């Protein structure tokens, strides 16, 4: 069964979250308060210049980072022989795409990076947009 072409996919896999780099350390938590949706993403070694947060296609939150991770003072020195280098020197790129619910204010999203964690706050809309499904009253006469 191909779920991505299935019209009922949103009910089976909701919420829709895509991760473009499977080995990424950018792990995600998503929780909801009465006033907002809050996303916390691990971004160790990245600073705010490395990370881009934007909304595409009206309701898809896209988080991208490029070239995070600082090289330490020993990288590039000829007299140093490296045996293992797992901690830094470039963590690589990552991208996350999250389909947002309809009851959010995309024009009021705020983001902050602190202690290796990106926090994104997406406020809820007290007056949500009308549903894409519209009920039609059925009468006995046209």
C-alpha cells in the first residue's frame, strides 16, 4: 500500500514530518500548550547563522542547517596526527520539514538557539481559518 498517494495518509501518519538526513543529530520534540505548538530540535555545534527556519507552501515549517560544528585549534596543523575525529570539524547539513496544523499563526513564529537546542514557538490562532471542507445544507427544494 503506497501511503504517500493515499488520500487518508494525513489520518494515518499525522503529523507529517520529513527528515532529509537520516543520520542527523537534529532530533525533534514537538509538544503543544493551550496557546502554541513548541518544537525543540537538537542542534549541537550550530549557531544561529548556520540555521534557517522558514514556512513554505503556506503551512510547512522547514528547518535547515549547513556546516555546523567548529573545528578545534588542532585541525589543519601538519604536526598533528589524528586517529579519530568524531566530535567536530563539521557536523554536516540537515533539513527537517513539518506540516503545521491549520490553527497556527505562521506570521508570528519565533525561534531561538540556546545551549545546542533550537526552540521554535508557533502561536495558535484563536480564530482558526475556515476548514477546507464546507458543509452544504440540504433542502427539500432548489
